């Protein structure tokens, strides 16, 4: 059976070690960066209300203990980098990072979701087989790992790229160059290109089409040896360029380091040798790298192989299907955003909204408008204003708050206007629907008014 | 094959970069993007600074009249002082939206126009004869609304008002202190503009702290809170479930609430259109910036859409009674309709215009993706 032949294939353990070190260090740095920017305070501690993912409203920030959560997350990332108690550290990292991301969906980013699922996958991958502290503790080092463990990382990265490429196959992106036509001219303050290229319409089109082709082709360019170096050059160029254009934080670095997994073993062995040299130059202790101290084992055997393989297969089936769930909903995806998240739709639309809530006493007919600043931070208000699930959750929060304050027969209506990809704003939610009576579910939200336009494509 | 493609890509990248640096050497005055720098110069030299200078003149007159009135508190001097106060209050409506630089730093607008006043606190100040007008506790006991009370509200008629000033120097002292505070605050802001102008006009990037973004946000914020909410929405009761007529602007003089609103709305329209303060010329503006970006939306363009909505708001305001207290008591629904007309513009400014400019509603510090 060809599949069983494939699953018995072996490969050098070096790529996994490089990937593990890169992942751990980047995550460690991300947590420190997040902390130093004061975002734990402003995004998780200060807000009086947090937007939850459906079914996860039990995941809330822990007041000042939230810092402790980040401390645990950062520490586990560092332990992953050095390969100490790898599997336990990975498990703690996965749990703490995912918990952090679930605390408030205001801060949802595709690459945070990527980190969460990647760290889940890495639980099943022996990334500590070589060049780890675990080797020292156990006195064992593994030269090879099953080929599929390395390939699974490539598959996950390819899913991200290809789905984000497919998402660009729509009339706004390709035929109107939207939203790049809005974003790029606003970068007039960039040196050299700001006042020239960024202002030219053909550049907006070229970059829209270029971005689409990049996303769709890059996994293949990286897979084939002959195009790999060129592909990697494109990866660096593309991500550094988007880094200059947009405030996308750590994402470019994660993708660049991640793409190294596509390179052959010899390349990773060289990197590890380089690391070794640095460490040796820093400490005089030769002990750690004295190979005779280790029992060199040829292949790292996955324990409970069948179970692990079924979990990983199931994981990938879900990854393949999940981004397609939007097909189950009627209406325009970019407008309704039902099935938009967790689907690699990265920097895809420009959407702004304005939503004011009206609290009505059903019996007396009296009403008043809510000042959103009284309840939300400016980031929360911004995100809430154009996303239906945010609007509904906030409407319920307002309804509950005012009922608690003694208001009777509370109804909650919203005056909501949204502009998508440069279209003139239009009313977003049926203003006659009492949102306090609407329940969150995975069903289609009938109270979203349809977009007065059609966007063709996937 | 692949090598050839890579070579092709390489060459195209180099070409892109070369044409990029090449274009940059072209005459600086011929920008492809909207010339924000020119817009900032126009804003500073033709709108903001002249508006401040004109305001300062009205304030100097107000100050002189106060001196006369304090020296001899009689009906003639009271009438004169009242008329100077009104002229200055109208002039202020052209200033309040420029909450930037020094004005923002010293909480200028909070010291000039917070209403309703805190009557108990204010009377306490008069009685005690000592107060710190710098303190945020005193924001609702100073500025134009406090003068409104001092000139119209401390007695049932002019005789009893004059009596307060003739019999108790605490009143004349507080009046003088209020006007002095307004003059000194204005001096600080105006003097700073001499130096701040350079910083202001050179900061045309698209960052959270650049002049264009700051002032655009200030303009919208003013329109939304200072004008729409404070002058109309709050008194009409849209945030409270019932009208609050004590919250109208100039509650004691009463019959000028519409005039003040018209003045303020006129000032915002002028700023949006880029009309100079003296009304004689016009220049680069939010409106022309929008039409440059050609944000053409199904037939009508955004800049004219905003103008249409601003004008219909203006029509609504014109249909109101001069006295908003009376308007609220007789037919509050007219004020509610006015609120809706003003609100329609907020949506276009905050959603559509900011989207076209790609400016954030406020400084939001977090990563995107």
C-alpha cells in the first residue's frame, strides 16, 4: 500500500529542530512585545466588556492575573525554543495561547488562529528529536523522524496560502482593485514609492493580481527544488513589503521563518551547525555537544502511531473543510461575514461601520440612544460597528445592563451603517428588529440587510 | 524555463523600483496624491489663525466692556456687555472644533464652553471669593455659559441683576475673573500658533499623530459631540429618554440657541468646503480631497453627498424656534428631526469619508492582519 510506504518514510530531524527553535523564539518575542506595548492592559484588563466567540463566553480575561497567563505563555514558548520538556511546554503553550485568543474576539487575527492550530499540530510532531535540552536529559538523540511530520507543516502552510489566494478570486479584488485602491494611495508618505507608484491605478491592479498569484503559487514554488530559492526570495520580498505597508505585527516574520521548512535537510543541518558554533563560542563547556554522551538513535518512532495519525488526518480534514463553511450561508460573505473568520481571508476587505443603539421602553414607547464610549474601548467600538455577531452580542449586553439598572420592557434597536470596499455606506441592520429578542446561533442572521450590490467570485 | 521566469520577475522588480525612485525626482509641486501640505497651509493661514484673531478681537471688546461695567454697573453698561458677549460667543463657534496643539493641551474648549453650568458650584465660587479656574471641577463654572448666567441668570430682571453687582463686589470680582481667564487662555492658544504653525503644516503624513489625521478627527468629533449632541441631541433627550431643556446652549439668554447652532453649523460647512474665514476665498479642503480621490459611489460622489446632507441639516435648523427651550416645550419632535438630519452627516463623515482617506476613527493601537 503506497500510503503505508509513505508513512514509513524517514527524513532528517534537523528541519523540525530549526522550525521548533524559530517558532519558540518568535512566540517568546511576540509575547514580550505584546506585553511591552501595554496591550495586555488596554486590550484585556481595562475593557469592562469582552466580545466572546459563540460557545466560548466562559473564556474571559482574568483581571490582573491575565499577566500571569501571558507569563506562562511566554515561558512555555521559551522552553519550546530550547526544547526542554517539549511536549508539555507545547501543550501549555497551545492552551494558554488559545485561551488568550478566545478571551476577546475584538483582537481576532488570522495569524493568531494560525499559531493556535499550528501549536496543536506540533503537539504530535517530534520537534525535540534533535538539538534540544530533552536530548541531554534523556541522553538520546534521534537522527531521523517520519517524513510525514515535516510534510504536515508544509501542508498547513500551503493551506494558509492557497485559501488566502482563493479568497482573492472575486470581482472587488481583481476587477476593481479594491481595497488596495483605497489602501495604497493612503501610503503617500512612504519614501520613494509613496508619491509615485502607490498613487498609480495600474499599480493597484498589478498588486492585486500579483498578490493573488503569489498566494496561489508560492507553495508550489517552494515545493519544487528548482524554484525554491526564487520562491523564498518572493516570500521575503512579499512579506517585508506588506510589513512596510500595513501594521501586521509579527505575521511576516512567522511566515518567513515558517517557509524555511520547505528547504532540504542539508540546509537545516547547516543552520544547526551554525547555532552550535555560536553556543560553543559563548560557553566553554563542551559537554553538551560531546556526541559520545548521547545514544544516537536512527529513527524517532511515534508512539501510538495509529491514534496520532488519525488525529492528524482529522485535523487536516477539518482544515480543508472549515474555510468552505461560508457556502452554507446565503448572501454576500464580505457583507454578512458569516463564515468569514478562520478561513485565511487576510487583508481582503476595507469595511467601516457606525452603529448606534437605541434603548426603547416597549410599553411607554420612550427611547434613548447609547453612548458606545460608556461601554466599549475605541478598538471594540470599531470592530463592533460592522460585524453582525458583535452587534448582536453588544445589543444583549446593553439590554441586560439597562434591565439591571431598573429599566423596564427593554428593547434594543440599532441604527447601523456600513461601507464596504469604497461603496457608499448603507443601512446594515434592519432598524425595526429588536435585537434583544434575537439569539446568537450558527444560523443565518435574517436581520442583516442585503448589500445593494453584487460581488462575484469565490 | 524557471530561470527565465525568475529573471523576468527580477527585472520587473528592478524596473518597478527604478521608476519609483525616478518619479520621485520630479518637481515636488506636482504630486500625484492630494497635496495635503497645501491643505494644511490653507487651513492654518486662511481659516484657523484668522478665526482665532477675529475671536481675540471680540474678546478684547468683551474685556473692555467688562471693565466699564465693573467700574459702573448700570443698565447701559450691562446692555453693552451683553451685546459684546453675544458677538464673542458667536465668534467662538468658529474656534471650538480646532481642539489641537495648545488648545487641546490646556483643555481650552472645556474652559470656554461646557454647559449646562453647575449653578450651585458657581454660586459657591462667588460666595467664597476664591476658586481655581484651572481645576476640572470648575469647567462647568466658567467660560461663555458662566457669563450667560452672570449676565442673565442671577436675577429675575435686569434691576435685580444690577443690584447683585452694585451691592456685592464678589459678583464683579467673579465676572472679571471669568473674562480674564478667557482672555488669558485665548492668548496662550494664539501665541502658540505662531510657533505651532510650522509643526502643523509640515505634518502631512498618514499617521495617528499627523496634523491632517488629527484635525480631521477633531472636526468629526466636534461635529458629532460639540454640535450634534451638545447643541441638539442632549437637550432634545435622545440620550436620556426625555428632553432636558436645562441643557440648551445659553440657557439663561435662551433666545439665541438657534443662532449659536447656525453659526456653528455654518463654520463646519465652511471648514469642510475650505472657505476662508473671511469668506472671500476658498482653497484645498476635505471636500476637494474627497473629490480628488474620486470616491465615486453609484452615481453621486461622496463630497457632494455630504454637501447635500449638510444643507438639508441647515434647512432643518432654520425651521426651529430661536429659543430651544420653547422649541422643546412646544414641539420637541422638530428638534428630533433636526438631530436625525445632523446625524445623517455623521455617518458619511465617520464611515465613508474616513474610509476614503483611510484614516482611523481614533488612535487604535493594535496589530491588524
